């Protein structure tokens, strides 16, 4: 087992220096920013992939089955993201301590162990229970595009989604423009290495975002959402009436993963935007992600495909970097264009990736 930690001491992201994001309760600033200066803790020196440790096989998960496994109540807080123009976006997320309580109640020691000191256990757990700084950068870039092509059906696919901040914003953004028609709907795909992450944080966060938009009179910035069969049916009815499809995938990045997505992701009548944040933290992860991304971008679509990838410029002590990723993409026939750069504090970038025509 190989793992390392970005030294985040709290449940989730924080950036006091730049006003990027905040939530209560806040973790200590010094602990959170250890990641940004490259302080890493490894549990061992094993290489990726882990010797003798097979990657999880890719699979698609049924939404209605997942909803039956949702607990009757989830606790949440709201992340506030300050945008470049001074506006704010509010994204509700399940509390990490609430996830831990559920895992302890279910006796899931393996998943509970993934919430220990190591933020990533390579080939075992890929950090999906926590939110990462670069996902906030993607939200800011998506915000800039909020007025584009709202009259057509939109398709997004988030690779390595975890808490899925960019997808939550897409969900919130497009459904705020309701009523929607079948031609204007949304196909949203979400993929994480660990199916437990999809079940415990990704889907609950989507439910919370839906509740935030549809139950505004009862909504509070933090609290508990009660989820019974009536709420589940109301959520499903809402998705259907607004022409929204949610597709969930787990497992390792591989040709089999690409084939599964290609065969099961709905509709090719509109362009697909692939999203990835903090997915290139090591040379091996970088290579695997780049190969999978380029394969997905190469699938023919009548309206074309592009990707929005965000990461730290350099992952000190681990070996991944945005420059290496862009060089690899270009060497394999892709085109990269910088969309955003954060030069203060932790240095991060967002790049757009396309396949040459």
C-alpha cells in the first residue's frame, strides 16, 4: 500500500489568504497550507501502481439503487466561493464527520481507514472524500461560461470527481435557468476511483444541491437534510421533468473504463466537456489520466469534445506537474491552452485540452 498526505488537518479546503473559500468549522491555516508548500507524508515508498494490488475494475452504478442506500439524514455545511467579479457561489456539501459516523455505524473499517492521515493511498483510495483547491478554480472558470449555449443540451463528465464541486456548480447553474426542455437538459457523468466516495459524498452532495435550489424557504446554510422515500421520489421526478441524467462510474482509468463510458454515457447530440481537478499529482497518475482523457476526447462526437483540467503547477515531493501533463498531451497529439493561473500562494493552473482536428 502506498499513500501520502497533503497535510490537510481539517475536513476540507480553506484558503484564508485569497478569500477563495471558507466554511465552518475551519481548520488551522498552517496545517491546510502545508500542502501548498509541498509538505507530503508518505506511508511507504511503494511505486504506483501498487505491486500485487489490482486496480478496481470499472463499473457503472445505478442511480436508483444508490438512492436506496442513502441514509435517512445527512449533515451538511455550505462552501462559499468568491468569484473574480465579486459574486459568490454557495455549494452545500456533506460534512466529513457525518460520513465517518455512518462508516462507524456500518462497521466499514476499510473506508473509515481511508479517512486517516493519508489523503491518498495510491491504487487503494484516491482522495475523493475531501475537496481540493483546484476544483474551486474550475468553478470560477465555469462561471465565466454560464451564458454560453444555454439553449442546447449540455453534457459534462467529471473525472476523479470526489466531492464534485465543479459538477455541483454545473447542476446548480443550469437548473437555475429552468424551466428546461428536453433539448436544453443536462447529461452529467461523475467518476471516482472508489464507489464508496460516489455513494457517501458525491450523490449526497447532488441531493443537497437539489434541495438548496428547490426548498429555498426551508433551506439553511448548515444543518441536516432528512431523506425519506418521498424526498427520493421528488428528486427523481425533478430530474426527469428537467431532462437531467446522472451517470456514476467507479474504477481505475483504463481502456476498459473508456469503453464503458463510451457505451453507456447518454446522448451524443451536443458537445461534451470533461472536467478534472487535482488528478495529476504524480508521474504515474499523470500518465494514466492523460491517456484516459485523450482517449475520451478522441471518441467522435458531432458537436466535439474538450476538457478543463486544473492542478497545482508542481506537486513537490511527488513528481507531478502541469508542465509535464501539457507536454505529454501535446506529444500525443493534443492541444493545450492556459485558461487561468493562480500566482499568489500555491501556484495553480487551469488548462483547456482538445484533440487536433
